[in-house]
C-alpha cells in the first residue's frame, strides 16, 4: 500500500535516528523554507583577487555620491572593495622615510635583509610597504620587483633589522640597496591559540617560592631585553630563580619566559609570554618568579589562557568609515574624498588608543568604545569593562565637560566586555557573563544603562546579531534571544554544536543574518579545528514556540569567516578563509593564508576563479517503521514490530533541475549501521514517475542529494509502496 512520508521542518540531532521518526536528522547545503527542505543558493567570487590573511570583519556603506563600498578587515590589511576592485586603505604606523644602504641580498637566497632605525614592536607577519627602491648591485632583481609593493616580515632579526622573502633567489650578495619603508599597523595573528601552564598569571592558582627582585636596567616596549637589544634581561639578583628548562618571570602585568641564567642575566628571553601583553618597564621595576605557579597544586591539563587573534570593529558615521583594531587604536577613512581609494585610514586624533570593541550610536551620532582606556592615550589603563563615548558628532572630543556630551561608564557584572550591537531601541552590550542595554537619554547623562540578563554572556566578539527588534547570540552555555525579555532558546542541535566546539578559538565565531530567508547563522570551529569549519542556522521567520527550526551545515565549501546581509548590495556577502593557500595578490612572502570574497544566493552553483563548480547538497531523514493489525492493516510510523518491504517509491519535487539522487538506508536494529538498498542509489529525473527499489528492513530512512553542476531541488511529499513481512 502507498504511504505518504512527511517530515517536520529542521534537524533533530538530540535523539537517535530511530527516535527521530518523521524528522530530519542531518544534511549539508540545505535550508528550510515554509517548512520544506531545499538546496541552498549558489555563490560567486567578487573580483578575481585573493586577499591577504584571514578576514575578520565585513562592513558595507554608501558615500554621498551613491558609490557602494565593502570594507574587509583581515588580520593584516584593511581593504575597500568597489566596482570589482580591491583597494588597500590600511593605516600606516611608521614611515621610516628614505634609507641608504638598507636593503641587502644574499647569494642564492630569497631572503633579503632590511635595516631600519628601529624594529621596536615589530613581529613576524607584519606588513611593510616598499617604495623608491634601488636594488642591491648584482642581486638579479629589478626595482619593479619592489616598488609600491607590500612584503610580509619573515623574521625580526634584531633591534634594527628584519628579513623578507622573495619569490626567487638573488644572484649575488650585496648591501647597497636604497629604499623607503612604511610599516602598516599590526592587527594580530590569524589564529587564536591557547597558552598552557601552571595557573597562568595566578589565574585561580597559588605560587610556590615567590622570589622577587628588581630590574637592573629598563625594558622597552619591544621584543628585546635590557638596553633595547639582544635576548637577555639583567636583574639585581637571580637568587632562587630556576636555572634549567623554560621558566617565567612577571614584570608588572607582562610575563617573560627565559631559558638560562648567566651571572645576573636571564638569557633566551621571549617577551609577552603566556598570552600577556608586551609593555615598557622602568629600571628598578619589581620582578617576580612565576615559574612555579600551580592551579590549586595541580598542573593545568587544558588551556588556561588564550592569546586573542587579530580582529576589527567596523562602522560608519555618515560617509566616514570608523575602524578599530581589536585592543588597539581607532581610525577614520573619508569615503567622500575625491581620491578616496588612493588614501589610507588615519588615526582619530584625541581618541583612546586601546579598546576591545566599537560602534556608532545612531541617530544620536556618538562614537562608542568598549573595554577602553580610563586615561586616554595610556594603553596601560585599558579596562576591559570601561565604556567611553565621544561628544555628539565629534569623534575628536572624548573628555567630558559641561558643554559637550562625551562621557564614560564602567559596567559591573562580568570580567570583560565581549561585544556590542546596535539595536532598534538600544545598544546591546555583552560581557562574558551578562547582557546590558545602553539607551540614549540626552543631557545631562547622555546614556542610561540597565542590566537585563545574567548567566548569558557572549561567547565571542562577533557571535551576536540584531534583527527586527530582537537580539540573538551564542553564549558559553547555549543560544539566547532578547526581545524585551531574556529567553533561552530551545535548540534541537545544541549537543551537536557544543559537544564539538573549539572554545579556545571563540573569537572566530561569527553570527550573520540572511534576511532573504529569515535565517540567523553562526559559523564556528569544531574541537579539532583552529578555523571556522561548520555552521548552525536558526530560521527566525518560520519557527514557532512548538517547533523551533534549527539545521546545520558541515560542508567544507560553506564555512564563512564573516557574513553580511543584503541591505546594501541586494544579496548577502561573505568571506571564506583558506589557511593552506598563500596566493595573495598584493603581499609578497605571505604565509598566513588568503580570504576570498563571495556574493551569495546567485544561481545554483558556485564560481571561484572564473570556474563553475557544483554545490552538492543532501538531507537525511530519521527511521520509519511499520505496525500491522487485523483491522487497520499496515500502520506507517509504527513500532517496528514487522519487517518492512518497500517495492517502489513515487518521488515528488516542488522544483527540480538536473538529476536528484535518492537512497533508502535500511536497518533491522537501532544500533546497526544503516545499509543502502542494494538496487540504489536511484537517479531521479524530472520525468521519473516511480522507481522500483525492492528494499527490505525493519526501518528505512530516506536520503536525497545532488552532486552535479546546475542541479537544484525543492522537496515535495514522497510516497512509499510498503508491505509487511515477518517479525524476524
């Protein structure tokens, strides 16, 4: 007898396939619209270039002339995209000017040395812009290999020299190269890594033998030791300090590792160890041995502290782009300038120089910084819970007076501000434990603050969105929504997500909206990955309190490091990060992967580098079984008392382009591995009326997929021709 098989929308991964009868259990590159599964739309590469590094922020804006810009911030470079072209608008930290005999080559080596006035603050991976180059004599290079090109620093050699890597070896050694050098503002590493140890920085631990002494000589804010050179630090005394293995000291808030002791010197030092921040320290500053920290007398088995990655916060005040480097300075870029794409962002005068997050409050037009400095310009005063906002429509005025609207506020619940979002009626501010609202109220207070949620902190800086007056976010302990009241969201894929989540890389979690289909998406890294490789989606338009619709996407094609909806360009845009590919169009010696910029919901395929590829999609149901009695005969969705024989199925698609593959997965017992019908898989065309299958099992699951270019489908209601067999 023919039986219709219907399914509830969304995935249910909280129960077994046997328990998920009449439900979907998983799939890739599918979505639900009006309760029905369909293949997702395709995507195509914007421009023909691969960007340097990992894209961490995406913002779109329109200038007064109607020119649309996408601003893409990677961990190395800030790009503006317009009219199919990428422009480097990254700010310059230091202009070293013209340097004589400063470029040196080595025979049969691609490594070149650049001599600068100082390398203080530089690290491998930073970007240098070279200009006005006179190549080293006999090197085999030409000026065109260097002029107006960017290079990634391979190594910081010492206090005045760095190396870069060319694409080919030099012919001869020479030291007579002249050039001009500009150092682009560092953003941060492409990866977020954990730091292991014993109660890092006294984090929940104790210390054994807390020997202390003082510095004998000042330390600069650089990678070097006493005197601004070398890898050693001179102490007043080294009595009691460990002498073998890798050990640690703490000076102010910075931890420094060392590997040896010579006289009164600690040798083999590495600055900013254990995820701390490098800083300058005066002669006579207290030095504490931190080598013997223990977490309640036990060695730490997991990550204690995390070194955070390079991130951006992007927004605009009218036609002025505002860009904040995470835990760094804030910059502006004028999109109305006549030569906007040939200019660079510049630091905002008078603004704080170290902040965790930023946004523009509209319509009141205040620039707001979160986790910022209590003393403007002093990075050592950065307070992770401190908020500071500029005067109205004046991004250069930050000190409150009686005649401006600048101000400050420190939040009380939590240990650090994680992120913020502009909502319809308020600014949402999340700490690691709580949610606050920040509302413009005018003079004399400017903003009012209210704590509206506890035990609901934000897991990562970009893990929240606001849409249609509701905020959605991912916390350490589940998904939440705020619509005037705090709600913990029921999620039928929650264990699937949280049981395989890399919390060490929490800052890579990115939440985006696809408003064309009413979806909120979280892109996240699994436990075995340091980059985003999976997605979980909530359908906010079709969900009901009785049936929240969630689904996942583990396709290797779909991970996105950033996402933005269709408000400006008409279709969603996103970036994909490939850590294994260094084919950057604008940086020589890139070793930190590339990002590709895509437009989504375009056709049914994906286009990369001018080549069209299929978007393979699949969806798998839970198990169906049958019951039979003398009065009603066969009852579908029964208790599995009888073996089921499926002689044929009748496909039904609302839309279908190309061929679709159908499989019937069979099993006799719940713990058995499902086996596909021996006659399958079955290729279904748009003209297929029915398909003979001769499948036999106590339960059957249906899998629908496609693998070919130009294929597309939207599922209707399948029917199976089912007969009862025996009980065994």
